[in-house]
């Protein structure tokens, strides 16, 4: 594998069916499954600074271990037990594209575990494209524009180690803002959108508390701090899998709001926003949005998710192929127009 032949995820997504590729990526997830004949295969998701792709690894794939550090030494066959512990590790991958049900499929046929000191995962992982200083300035401006009782509550919650984590955390394991600083980027995007909608409705004569909208939007994903963990790649925690960030965020908020002596009315409104921000019970909200402020935050959250998915799905499309592959989380194909 030579440096001038390595492709990024973004470049691989532009390949045609039947083309081969090589690259260095970090393993985001790995699941063993069985095909219709009972033969084992793997589904692997890998990432680099340009994006993420999902691939199939069939039973005839070759697995090698070069983690010892001597790249001149011949690679040795990777033990089966090592394969199960590859999440978060950096791999050299040889693969080939194929067409399956009119969609481009990626197959990995040679996987080499690299020396993790020489090829650290952090070197290949994505971060928010927006500078962290700009994100922090936008956050403080939104908080500072709120009336004192709301601003003081927000500053009390977003302080110390909680703020340090919130600033650096991913917003998801996959699908949207699944990178360092992604949670803050997503939160600010939702809050800017929600504030604009709220102010528009106020101008139209509706009784909307804009400060509660801003605070609810800034707090809506508080539970993701305990639902995900960020090591070499974003991963879901046990708590995130069995409790979900909506319930975790509500519990954490109530605890912090009590310590901050938050006004009861403000605390109740914000708690409702946290519990209802996914909009529907089947999407994880135990209650439906029942106030205009909760409706606005829920709508802004869903819109930011879909706009991000549109951008991520269409950024590598050509003028000759302006329609994306089927996007399962949003249930549609996207048009680059």
C-alpha cells in the first residue's frame, strides 16, 4: 500500500461499480452476521476525516496484523479473537465497489491492523468544520441575550466539566454530526433556527417566550453526554442504549435545575421541551410537544437533522447523478438540484 494510491471515504463514494480502492480508516462499528447459506460475514462501518461508509466483509476476505510496527516485515494472519476488538482501531483496507439492487455497495476484501502509535485513530477522525472558538462565541451570545433568570440558569448548568464535555462531544454515533464538537454544532444550529422561528411568530402576534425557546434548544440534547462516549470514535453507552438520551437528559436537567434554584415555571417548561423534543412517541418522546415553545424546538431539531442528512448525502454527487441513494433514517432519496 503506497501513499499515492490511498483514497479517502469521499473519494471512494465517487467510484463506479467494479472499481478497486485502498485507504486507511478507523473502524466505527463491526457486526458479525450469517448469509442465507449460513456462512459468516461482517458488516463494518469505517470513518475518516471526510465521512463514513458501510461495507460488507465476506467469508473469503483476508485479515492481517501489522500492529507490531515494522511495516517491512510480512503481515501475519489476524487471530479471530483480534477481529472482534477492532472498533476504534486504524486499519489499512483494500476493497472493491459493486452494484446491488441499483445501489453502490462497498466490499472490503483485505484488512490490515496497523500500528496504532504510527497511525493513531485521532489523525483520521472528523471534527466540526466550524472553528471551536466560533462555536463558543455563538453559544455565549445566545445565552447572553436571554433575560437574567434564564441566562443564569444556563450558565449554572453549562459550567465546569459539563461544559468541557458538551463542547467536545459528538451529537450521534452515525447519521448526523457524529464527530468531535458535533453536539455543540448541532445544538447551535437548532437554537438559531428555533429562535428565528420564535421571533417570527412573535411578530405575527403569537404569545411565544423566545428565551424559553433558546434555553430549551440549548438544553434539548443534554442527555447525549451520558448516551455517547467519545474515544477513538463516537460510541453509544449502555445507558444510551437502554434509557435513551431523552430520559437521561430530563433526569440530568431536573437535578441541575434544582441545584441552581431555577424558577419553577421556567424549570417545568424546559423539562417539557427536553421530554418532547423528538416530537412523537414512536421517535422516543414520552410526551408530545404541548406548548408553542416545545413545538418550535422539536421542529427545529428535526429540520436540522434532515438538512444535515441532505448535505451529507448529496455533497459527493455529480451533475450526471444528482439523486442520492436511499437514505433509510429519513426515508427518502435526496436531490442535489
